[in-house]
């Protein structure tokens, strides 16, 4: 097991990464200061099948009374209707101000459970127990929580730091292949923007990672979370540095929106976005073509798409880019690579972006 602390003053909290940590949930939660007693154990229908019994008995061993709530698997559970059900469940379970939520699942359960914890009784403790690679390398850390609005994703939300993050890499064994590879896109992102040595490790270890070697996955998840923690502690509310985490996401989000949600998984769209950003980086950021190719090759070896589909090389797509929330009036603040392991932000005009992708 690897353990480290995310240093955020009074919101500082531990991160544990290792195999079979589910069996220590009670103990680790107690050690993080969670009061024994009723705890809302929130999970989704897929994760429940595999892990809710184990999680519940580990909580009981630690002196907790787990009150299980299973939401339907899928993005649709980040809704006000499901949130309302969750509040009802917590009131029924007599969760009070000293009570807590344990969010066991992927980013959907983490965002939903985290937001319920942020808002219920003006805020109670949440322990994040991520079970997808996306959640283990990314969404469980940083304190962003929320639900979707019919008009837009993640429109309703709050910053609410967890009391602990407990990432059991053993749970990744049951994750479907496509969701697993999607998570690799976010891990590769950290290497690309912050750590050339991590990128080299990924190149060396990728076959073992794809075979889900738990020792290597533990190292990968811990490294990713340490890098994200370094960014988040420097910039908790996304005022500056945290923007580099959006590498590949400007084009990725536009692709997700114009292709229709569901065509690409988020990580797949981000992979295409990172490949496109590599091309832009070669033109405007200082990245060498060799380095750009290395990044694209790694994404491809991870089974991720890297080609911008021809139907997006159109004015419609650039319109979608304009709607991105990081837009500035006549251009976009774009995250580029100066070299592998070093991100910079540059303001690019739409014309400069369009010229690269519509020919
Ligand atoms: N808060 C943040 O900073 C942040 C960052 C990135 C993404 N997100 C959010 O995260 C969500 C996506 O998260 P996700 O990709 O984890 O999706 P998800 O939570 O929907 O999980 C993906 C699928 O895997 C299943 N699953 C989860 N763990 C499993 C396991 N161990 N074994 C078998 N199946 C398992 C789930 O039931 C689901 O069907 C989005 O809503 C996104 O907005 C939030
Ligand atoms: Zn992402």
C-alpha cells in the first residue's frame, strides 16, 4: 500500500492506494477521523454486484452501521431525482451532522455521493472509494462534486474535499476493457503535462498495465494521484495552474458534444484531443515532432483513438469549440506542450486551430 497526504490546510486528507483495501475500509475510515455509527454506503448496480457485501462487512468490522443505497449504473444517476432519493435515504438512516457517506464506485457515484455530502446538513464527511481507473487516477481527488442538469453536464455542484481516498486497485480486475483503457488516457495525460519520467515508465510498463498487473497498477494510480494532488494543492479552486489538467480536453469536450454524448467515452475523446493538441504543440508550443509522435504512439498502444474523424473537420466543430467554457473572446486559452512533461497555456485564435484541422 502507498499512503500520502493531500495538503489542503484543514481539508487535508490521506490517500491510500493498494490491493485488497476494501477489506480495511472500516479501519482506514476510522483512522481518517470518521465517526463510527451509521454511514450511507452509496454505490451503483454494477459495483454492488461485485463489492458491496465486502465493503459493508469491512465497515461493520470498523464499528460502522452501513446503510446501503444502490443507484442505477450510468451517467443518468447524476440527476436531481437520484440526489433526492439519496437525501431521503440518509434521512431514513438517521445520518446526522457527524455522519458520513462512503462513495463506492466510479466517477458517477463519486460526484453524486460527494455532492450529497457537500449539501446534506450543510456538509458532512465523505470517503471516496473509487473503483474505475478514471476515478482512481482522476475524479476521486480534487474535491469537485456535482450532478448534471438537463441543459448541461456538471452544471450543479460544489467543491467538497473527501476525508479520505481509498483506492483498491484489485477492484480494477472486473472493470470492462473499454472503461479501463479510457482511464489510461487520463494517466497518460499526467505524464505528458508534468512528468516525462512517468511517460517513459508508461511506455515501458504498458503491456503489464494492460494485463492488469496489480503491483504496476498500484504504482500507476499512486503516481497519477500524487501528480494531481501537487496541482490541486497549488490551486484548489482552478484559478491558474489547475488549468493544465485540461490538456486534451478542449477538443475532447467539443468532440463529445458534436458527436453526441455516448459516441465516445470521455477518455477516448480526450485521447483524440491530446493527439490534436500535440499537433498544435508542434506548431505553437515548441514540442518536437518526435515527441509528438511518441505521445500519439503511446495512446495508440493503449488502444485509444487518436484520429480526428473527417466529419469533424468542419465549421460546425469549430463552433462547438467556441462554446467551450475556457473560451476567450476571439480565441481559446489552450493547453500545449513545450516538451513531453511540460505544459504551457497559450491563447490561440480560432483561425489558427481551424487551419491545422480543416485541411
Ligand atoms: N469530479 C471530478 O473531478 C471528475 C473528473 C473526471 C470525471 N468526472 C466524472 O466522472 C464520471 C465518469 O466516471 P467513470 O468513468 O468512472 O464512470 P462510471 O462511474 O459511470 O463507471 C463506468 C462504468 O463502470 C462500472 N464500474 C465501476 N467500477 C467497476 C468495477 N470495479 N468493476 C466493474 N464495473 C465497474 C460502472 O457501473 C459504470 O457502468 C462523469 O460523470 C464525469 O463527469 C469527475
Ligand atoms: Zn477528463
